[in-house]
C-alpha cells in the first residue's frame, strides 16, 4: 500500500496501470470536457447537431457523383452510396480524432496551466466528442443499408475493434503533434 495525494490508501501499480489509473480517476472530467466540446461545436450553428449527419452525407454525394457516375469506379456490386459512406466513416473518425487531439492542448491552454489533472484527459475528451458524431453517422449507414436491402454480416461485430484501432492510431500521432504544436505553432497548419 501507499498513501495517495488525496489521502486514500491504494495498491502500488506499475506499467500500463501507472498511466491508466489517473485517467480512470479523472473519467468524469473527460466526460465533462467531451460534453463541453459537443455543446461548443454545435451551439451557434444554424443546423446544430445535424452537421454530424450532413457532413458525411454530402461528402458521400460528391464522391458518388464524381467517382461512381463520372469516373465509373467499381464498387463490387454494392450500391455506390453505401460503398462510399462505409469507407468515409472510419476515415472521418480518424481525421477528426487526429485533428482535435493535436490541437486540444493549445485550445485548452488556460485549463492546463491552472489545475492539476492528467493532461492526457484533454485529447481523450476531444476524441470522445468525435465518437458521438461517428455513432450518429453509423446509424445513418445502417439506415442506408436497410434502404438498399443490404443485410450486415458477422463482420459488423468487428466495428468496435476497428474503431478503437482508428482512435488509438489517431491518438498516438495526435499526442506527438500536440506536444510539437505546443512548442511550435507551425505544426497546427500541417494537420489535415
């Protein structure tokens, strides 16, 4: 046992637990910051949270017109809108997670300098907000699949695993870019 800062006796932890335990203790802060990010993003918009649906749907429409109709790119028998939308969702999750995690420390600079908490909470909270958008857009994908009569197979059970992989990869690169971004503000412009 060891005596923690807050006076609570705890077991001595090592390895991954050393990093994960403080994050687990501050999970409420991560949820509060994620909710704040969602509210700020959609607060002064005309369409509000509908942007979580409109952005991937409009991108799907543009890709379907240019690649499906004009370029005649093959989709292996799958209706082209579903083919494109299914590919766009993980990419947009990765791109959003990378962008928000790499800019999160700079955007929350005042919070970082005033109060102690694990700094990893800030990029994680920004990614959690993107996961909400991903979940909403995934429901749209399921509705499109039902509309076109496509029955999802067993592979749909792997989606949480691949989503976790995309978020983890984006977080890994985003943490490096967040550190570089806090030192050199030029890195903000290199992120897609």
